[in-house]
C-alpha cells in the first residue's frame, strides 16, 4: 500500500534533515541528488523546513557558474540545547551542546563521600544550571544522564543499588522535577557503547560487546545494531561474573569475588604491585607506564592479559559477538597493544573467532554517549512531522 502524500512528505523531510546532520550544510541541488527527489519536491521540502524553523540559509555555494550562487542550507543549531551528565560515585561531569552536537561547555564537580545527599544533589544541579547558563544554552531541551547501576527498562528510572551513593537517585529525581527539559537516564556502560560505536573503536560494528574497564567493570551488549538491556536492565553486569582466581564468590549485594575483583581499578593496582611494577596514581597510569617499561613489566602485563581474556572468553562463549572492545580509562591506556595481547590469549581459550579492539574514547565515552542519546531524542521530537 503506497504511503499517503502527508506521510511521504514527512519521510522526505526526515531524510533531508538526516542528510544535513550527517553531511553538513547542503544546497537544494545536493539534496536533490542525495534524496533522488524531483526539483519541485525539494523546493517544497526546503520551504517547509524553513517555515518550521529547522533549517536556514547558512551561505552560498562557491561553484563557478552562470547566474547567482546556490543557497546553502543547514540545521538551525540553536533550535534546541542539550546537556549530558556523567554521574560517578565521587563526581559529576557535565557537558552542554547544541542541536548539531557541538560541545559548548564542560565542567566537573567532585563529590566527597561524607557529603549529605541533599547537599550533593543541589551542588550537581547548580553545576548543570550554571554551565548551561554561562554557555548561553538555556533553556535546555533534553538532558541525558549516564549513571552506574541498573535502569529499569519499563520505567526508565534508576533503580536503588547497594553500594552506590543515595544522591544518584536523588539527582535524577530532582532534575526530572525541576527542569522543563526531557530527562533521560541510561546505564553508563551502555552510553559508552553508543559513543564507541558512533565515534570510537566499534565503528562499523553492528554486533559487539564493550568491556568497560575503569574503577569498576561492566559490559554493554550491542547485537544486530540494537543495545540490549535485559529483562531487568542488568545485561552486562559482568562485575558479578564468578571467576577463578578470586577469594570467594559474588553475592546478590556485592561483586567481590566476581570479575570486578580481577579487573577493577584497585585490583589492577594490586596486581601491578604484586609483580614489582611501580604503581602510578591510578590503574590507567600504571598500565601506560608498564607498557613502556620493557621486559621487567612483562609478568604484570601477562597476568593482566590473562584476567581480561577470561572475561572476554566468558562473553564470547555466551554471545559470540565477533568483536570485543576494551573501553573505559584502562582500555584507552592499554590501546592496541593490550587489545592484541587479549585477542591472542582469547584465541587460545575459545574456538569462536573474536576480534578485540581498543576503545578510543576512554572515560569521555559516557558523556559523549549521553549527548548522542539526548540529541537523538530532541531530533525525534523536533523533526517529527506536523499533524
């Protein structure tokens, strides 16, 4: 059954906006060539999008030809402003961007462990409001939040998780109540996977698993192009995976004894010290130094490779993703050298061929992923056809 004229127009408008997002400013002639539409259809499309305040003339074509230069159209970047929050156990990172995804401002706030919940929440909200205001990006249209813990797939709410600060849930609730913006919450590792797929180490991969390696560990599953969250939002909680070589077993309330005990930041520091490697201020710095230390650091690197390969082998055996990305701060510090080590060891542990790639965005992947999700949500609303 053919689409109605109004539906066809809506589809054409959305396609043109996507092209302007991906390709940058275009002339009507370029839109015609890229969409395959007739010249009159493109002229009508451009007029509709201009009347809707979604695109505007941003310049003229510099092509040498007879007659006037062609107008160049681009998305109105300040049609909506976006924000992202990377909520860690001891800090909050904020980023503000326009509708094109261009970052306008960033800021970070440390949150001490003994700060009262209400005070921590108010400080984080004030940071967001101040950063947006100073960037000239108020009011905000959509805010994306990346946080550790489980996000209920039915309600989109951050679930109460043992071991995580109470101010996390309080912050999400206050932002949803106080801001006129749409507030979206997603697990931090899932957002990192979104960013690595669009802009980092997982480009061109529709199926992969991101192993998040930072202070804590986690995994995100992207299968057939879709992020998989699981029935309760807990897909990828690999920190709880029971592993050989730990002192016990994880429980329903704590991941001690799981993969976290082998590959979390503190565990990596302990492993380095046990092998006589001088530890830096954190695990990524220690790993970076070890990679440049030559033969004396080989025992530490071999032991770390073994641990990471065990986690990757467990993922490969269940999901067969074909690609595992080592993300987070540790994955970035290890780079291609660590990824190659893990891939070689993984090939010995599993009959399933699995490429191991280094994440390219490090800890910044969470904030980047949150901005991508916020931008897509804003575009879905703003670019929706008028009814």
